[in-house]
C-alpha cells in the first residue's frame, strides 16, 4: 500500500494529523496481511512517530526502511512499514 499523508502545511494542520495518523495506522493494520508493506510519505515526522509508538501500532508494524526525500523543495520522510 502506498500513502501520501497530509503534511499539515497546505491543508489541514499538525493538530489534525495527531488524530488522523493513528487512525490511518490502525486501518493499515486492519487491511494488510502479515508481512505486507505500507509505504508512506509525510513531512510531519512527529505525528507519524507518535502514531507508530502507540501500543497497537508498535505490535502491528516494524519500520523496514526510512528515507529522507526532498519534495518540491520541502524535506519529507518516506517510511516503509512491515506488517508483523
């Protein structure tokens, strides 16, 4: 699964991301089979790290790879998550 998460800059906000990201991670855990992969792009690193550190998420996913990328002059994080 590939997902471009909102960054909280042009649309939404980082406060909204704090609620959205955990819900997204929960949905990924529901639809991905074990050993499935989710690739997500975001510049809101704090929100994705917080979402992945929640107990249900940390049981469901391991970070398989992490890359720093420049998207139209803005730095973002590309995460590859593996479903446990």
